């Protein structure tokens, strides 16, 4: 079930997203003493990260009990301008009291296959495996973006990562970018308790309409693969992105 919340503009979207994050974090920390969140890459989350690192939000999340992960990463060093870690560090993590040992970045500086293996080992050591035949990590919350081509995380149209059914993390070569990416797989994302897409801007309107209203063609629109098995899915979009819905 795709729940959709339309916000007037990007600033409002960031505020609503911050509210959901704070609410879920408080609920989970009260019960389990820790909160695991996977951050997206790209430019959309910048507004949200900046909001979370300032009053009042910086005080509304118990950062000492937060564990930070990523949904995907570019195959670049952590100080590279394209690094998803660098964006999150500069706009959020440098400004909030998350213990360093609770920041689990993807080692984009490693060779792709090694980076994927290393991150999967980190996840398997952190998330207790459930007894199912195909255990997956159950993130409390995964934030995702949507590309104008319908990709999410680094699950790009027509790429090998879309066919992965057991691995939690894969290296994924993206011909359109002529670049390698490290990404959570769709089964890993779908094991999350909460998934929130953040989609902003007119450039996303066609992709959003195709993903949410078009025929099921996940090879062309990988974001359609995201259907949490036992979790809640929310599409937080602004009016410009929702123009064709
Ligand atoms: C990445 C992201 C990717 C992103 C979308 C949207 O590493 O680029 O994980 O999935 O969320 O491409 O990017 P924008 O927010 O920049 O439009």
C-alpha cells in the first residue's frame, strides 16, 4: 500500500520528514534503546539534514541512541564531492552527537566488490538474523530518494542489482553513469519497518507518476520494487513532483 503525503514545497517536505523521523525514533528508542536509520544520497536530503542539525529538531532526537547507515554510496572516497557520506557528514553528522562508532558508512574507497562485502558484513554483524529462510536486515527506517529515471538507492533501470534476491548489499555497475555504485538490494530495503521516499521537484513528476500510477515495470522503474514485506511505506512528495498524480 503506497501512502502518499503531498507537501506544498521542499521546505515543508523537510519539516514533515523531520517530524516522522523524530516520531519513529522516539517510539523505537523507548522500546529497544536504539534506532537504526538508513540515509539516502543525492541532493534532496540536504534540506532535511540541515533542518535536523538545528533547533528545534537537533533536540528532538536522542542522537546518542541512533545508528546511522546508508542505502547506497558512490564508489569514491569519503571526502569526495560525490560522496553520500560526505553530504550527510557536512550537513548533519558533524553537528549532532551521534557517537562515531554508531556511524556505519559504506567504504566507497574500496574496490566495488570488496566495499559491498564489507558493508554486508557490517550489517550482518549488527542486525540479528531472523529465522527465515532468507534473512534480511530490519532497519527501523530507510529514507530513499527517487531519480528522474525511476531509480532508488543505486537500483538503476536495467542493472544487475535488480535481480538480486539473497544478498543484502551489492556492487552495481551503472552503464548510464559509467560508474560503480554500492547499494542495498530490494529484499534488504523491503525488510525495513519503515520506508520513506523523499521526492521533490518538477523533474521527478514523470518518474513519480510512472512508479505510482503506471504499469508494474520494475526493470524500467526500479522504485516499484520497494514494497516493504512487513513495514510501512510512505511517499513524501512536494506539489511539483506530484503534478502528474
Ligand atoms: C544517490 C541516491 C539516489 C538519489 C536519487 C535522487 O546516491 O544518488 O541514493 O538514489 O536518492 O538519485 O537524487 P536527488 O535527490 O539528487 O534528485
